[in-house]
C-alpha cells in the first residue's frame, strides 16, 4: 500500500514524500507538458475513492490525477462554455456521503457531475461569493464557510441554514458534535 504524503505548496507545486525512503518527488507546472499540474499554488486535495486525487489550485482550477496511470485531467472556468467551474481560484474540495465532489471557489460553489463531465453551480448556497471551506457532516448536510457566514446545506431537501459568522474550518467529532474555528 502506498503511504506517500502529498504536500500542496504555495508556489512549489506538489511535493510527494516517501517516508520509507526519505525521498521526495515533485509535480510542478510545465507549460510544455499537458500532463502536468495547471498551477503551482495548491489549495486542496480530495481522494474520490475511485483512484483519483482531486487537486484544487489557485488560478488553475481543478486537476484530477489518476493515481494508477499518472494521467492528469484539467477542469477550468470558461465563460463561453456552460458547465465549467465558476472560477479558477479553488479554495477547497469535498467528497460528500453520496460520493459527490463539491468545489469551493472565489465565485461560489460547484458540484461535479460525472455525466456529462461538467460542473453544476449552486447559487442558492453563496451566490457568487467566495467560499473558503467545505465539510460534510454525518447527517448528510454539507457545511460551507464564506467570508462572512457559515452555511449548512441539506442536499436532500435543497435547504440552507445561515449563521452570520466568519470562519476558517469545521470538524465533526465521533459524537456528532460540530466544532468551528473562527
């Protein structure tokens, strides 16, 4: 089993540490190689459970790395194409309890749709406002932190609860107690 530690850096791409050998491998943006990451500023990682690692970048959108083949797919905002990311400034990526991928951007929240390999924007969550973090809870809700509020979204009922609080992250413990940092 691979026990590598993936480190996203501010301007150095992805550093992959192998604790068994004490060595690093590096993934950086290479404009001449379409199979390189799209930007060197890494903001988020999310394993999708299907052998792919989703990487949120600042100004490069989302890269999806197939961990078996090393092939990298790129998802970016394109104002002329419906179903692309809302923005290329990605702050967080989350896998919910149903295996859905959610992306927090500087222009709101998007959910990935496998068919037709595109994104659905969710303006009812934060409009086009920046969302900094996303976390699912054990009840199936998805929590979002924007610049000035915490939003709890129930995807089954398509309902939101809002709390006027600036926040940095959320954690749910084993007793279903929610912890939020401000």
